[in-house]
């Protein structure tokens, strides 16, 4: 029965050290049966087929290896937007809502703004900007695996986001100077030395989306240097940040002609996102990487 399958799954996960065993058992059972939590509670006496039982056991055991729940489910929501996810793409996280919130606040008075999402991954940020700000968004992603999910999520959400497969470190020349209202990026920002010590689930995610170089700041340096002049005067640059990176990223932005720089904290009190507006032409001596 459903209720027995749920209890068995929950207890197996709990015994295996999965912290949110109740929630995850409900998620796995919904994935197997197609029944949400309310339906599971209402139809607890319903029998599972042998195939469903076997699949639930298989998924539970794989989760105990710390394989991400989101990959097992094959989908995850970000700000109410359904996204397909799987191996090769970064899993959308609630922390990124802080970054999106800064973008949306800036775009309130800018109808039909033109934006670029650099290192777009699954398309979570780009789709949110289009949905909530009606922005014209180009989402740029280099990884072939991640780009597959980006294109699928754009199509599945009937979106007009433009997906561009390119390296954000070299494709800035494809955009005219002063052509964008907003640049946003959740770049790789984990210092290389810290990758091996990440949570077990995170180590299943693509290293390409995590590794920010020796100090975690490689992409911030390159994006600020290469992309600043693509913004209109008054245009905004927004980044998601790793822990204790706000001060150094703010200094980079200030040196490149940004003002009104401010950060926003996540629920844990970490300065998770930063925004600044371009009020002067970037240093003409600094050019895009070739």
C-alpha cells in the first residue's frame, strides 16, 4: 500500500542519514506513482504495482549514495518555474532567488529591457527574468550537456529566451557596446582547493559549473573586465556570490565604473548577491579576452 511504501522509504532514508527523509520520501513516491502528497494521504490504502515497488526501492538506494534527489526526479522548480535537470547541469537553488530579486527590483521601471544571463545553466535565471520582468533575455552557456537542458527548459516553458552556446569569456564581441540594460551571472565561484570537500551531493554536479579558479574569482574578474562596456549607461550588473566574496567583487565593479553597489543577504545571512550600475564608460584599455 502507498502508506506502507512511504513509511518504508522514509525509514530507509532516515537510517541512511538523509536529513529531510519525510520530504524526500514523498517526492520519490510522487515520482513513482504520479500522486502528490495530498493524493498519497487520501489514497494511502492504494496498492503499488510490482514495477512501482521495484522502482521506488531502486531510487531510494541510489539516493543513499548521495546522488542528488533532483537528478533522481529529473525536474525541479525555481520560483514556480518547472525545470528539467539531470547530470551535467547545476541544480537550481533557492539562494539564487536573492540574485533574481535584485534583477527584478532594478527592472521594475524598465519595460522591455534587454538582458544577458551569463553561465546560464538550466536557464533558471533567464526564464525568471522573462516571466516576471518581461525582459528580452539571451542565455549564454558553454557546456553541451547544460545547453541541452537550457534549450529544453526554454521550449517546455514556451519561452522566447534566446539560447546561445558560447564561452562567456570570449563571446562578448558578439554584443554591441551599450546594448544591454542588465547583465546577470551565477558563475562558477568555488575555490578550486575546496571542491573535494564539498557536500557529497554537490560533487555529482558538473565541476565546470563550480570551479572558480584558485580563489573562486576568475569569472568575476573576466566578466567585469569583458562585459561592462556592453551595458548602457545606468545599466546594471548582478552576480550571485560565494561566501566572503562580496568585498572583492564590489572592488572590481567599482574600479570598472560602477556605483550604487549593494549586496543582498540570503536566509543564512551570507552576502549572496551584488548589484551595481554603470555610470561611466569602462576603462578603454581593458579589452575582451581573445
